[in-house]
C-alpha cells in the first residue's frame, strides 16, 4: 500500500521553483512536468478539477464564487463540499482500495467532504461583531490538538509565512499521529507577495526561499514514511499593472443598479440588467435578459484590458458551460485584472470595501493584501486603534484597505490561461515510474489514483 502526500503549492511555476532547492529535490527523485491548467485558473475551480477530473462544466465550480441565481446573491469562498459535482478522488480511491484513509488540510470545499481528517480555516464570528482566528476540524477532537490557526496571517495585509508554516506543521502532526494513506495539504505563501509585488520582484524570490525552508521538514517527514510526494500548482501569477472596472462601465450605461443605505451604495443584483462577478483575470457577467447580451458584450469589448469575451458557445469549448456561469465570461489581457468596484465616488463605497471582508464583497479584492497605499502609515495607525478597541471589548472597524489606490498598487494576478511556460503551473513527483511529458489538470485525479494504488 503506497502512501501519497499531495502538496498544492499555489503559484508555483518553473520561474519560482528555480529558487527552491528543497522542493526541486522532489523532481530529482522522480520527474517534473508542465501542468496544463483550466479556465478560470483560480483556486476553487482548479482544485475541484484536480479532485474530480472534470472541468467546471462538470463539477460546477466556475470560479472562487458566482451569482447564486436561486438566492439572488453573490457569494465567494463557500466551504461546503456538496457544491462540487463529480466523483471525488477519495471516493474513487476507496473503490480501488477499500478502507483507505484520507486527510485534507486546507484544500478548499473541505467541510462535509467524506474524508477521515479535515482541517480548514473557520473564524469565530461572535454576536458582538468580533472575528477571532480559529479553524474547523473533523473529527472535532482534532481541534484541540492544534495551536490556534493564524487567520490574520492567512489573508489580509498581514498575510505571510506564519499561516503556511502552521499548515505544514499541522500536516506533519496528522501524518505522525494518524498515518493517512492520502494526505492533501494546501500551502498558500506564494500567493501573497507575488500579488503584492509581482513575480519578477525581489519579494517574490524571498517568498520562494522562505517557503522552501519551511517545506523541508514536511518533505522529510513524508519521505520518512516511504510516501510518494506529488507537488502541484493551480496557476502561475504574472505581472500586472492595469485594473479594469467592468461594473463601473455597466453602471455608466444604466445596466447595473445600486441601492443606498446610510449613504453607502450596495450592488442590487435583483434589478440590475447586467453586472460582473470579478475573479482575478476572469469575470462572469450575468445578464438578466437574452435581449441585452449582445449590447453588454459590445460594452465590455470596448473596455481597455479586456482580451476575450466568451458567450455560451465559447464557454462550451473552454469547459465553462454551466448554469452557474455568467451569460458572458470576460478574460483580461495579460497585464490586466478585474475589480468588483461598482461605486463611482469613494464616499459612496460601502464600509466593507475598506475592510478585509471576503464574504461580503461581490467579487475578489486583492487590495486586501495591502495597507491603503495612498496613506499606509495612517492605515496602520487605524489598525492599531482598532486592535486596542478590540482588546478593550469595544466595537471596531479594521478599515485599512485602499480603494482605487489599492487596486492600482497590485502587481500580480492570475486566472487567464498562461502564455509562457515559465509562468505556467508545474507538477513534481517523487516516483520516476509515473513520469509524464506533460499533465493536464483533468488528468491529475487519475495520476494520483495510479500512484496510490
């Protein structure tokens, strides 16, 4: 029985791997191959393809979030595994090897997955508005064997190495105590500085070096168990400099509506004729009436930074044909990415726009990784005051995120299909007998089953 450890090192590319000798040693034992990703090349979609062998047309995860048509709401970063269609890797493994045990450490859609051990970030949301770091585990008793999850190092301006170190150490602990047959771990550290500063920056090289050091003990522990190690990545992050405001363009044309409360504007998906759910370099545009699709496509085509507009027929070719997809899917030009912004003046932005608030924003916001670049010192002072109020038991707002200044400062993004091999995802495997010239994301599930069988 072969034990298998699968590490999802987000943002890993040949360009970044060149600075990671410990990780490169996995390929020295076995092989390295280009990994052909899917559209959209974002975490939730690609992970779901790895685990099911399906494109989004099959598993339904058309992005990190989408417009829930039956609820009339935009939601990102949901966690229930039932949202993912298709046969999961662990179910297929147990058909081949009944009784196989599986651990999932921080891969997405972990809650409710039929695995033996689960760890996933899950803050405590107190009734008084406080948000405190924590994680969800299954079985529940696993929770108290782990230190507190460093939530504020997992996402936000403070995101950094501590969260990946915690995940690697939690994975080692589960392997040592429970000895799973299949262990999945998601390691996010490269996502942070590569988006803040771009993959060509000195900070990107430093992030790669830092991560390589903390991966060393985890790799040693895996090989000490005679496990086969697979390292893969969902996407490569590329240099960008242009935010594209699709929702503002749709609003200017009278297609997107807002409603106002206490001077703050909120997206009104119920009455809007068209709006976009932005997700890095891909945006789903939801158009209420078929009569408006052509007009909306023309408006989007005129926006600088838009490279492709996929209608329903095009979406079939890209494996994106699903009821959750927008009537149109936009793909950004290589140096551009899409914001969710829909307000026309900063004073009308909702209060959550200036917060790290991934569940309330109707689109992805990488500006959450930065203290407001227009006045970073003032943002840090606000953070210190908010932290003091929190410690005193008072209500507070951690309003440290920039709006347009934050968007303008972002230097790395992903989501479109890669145009250069050095910026594309990669797969490493310690078993030379499984060598491939290239691996498609839809082939990963079968490769893992072969290695584990």
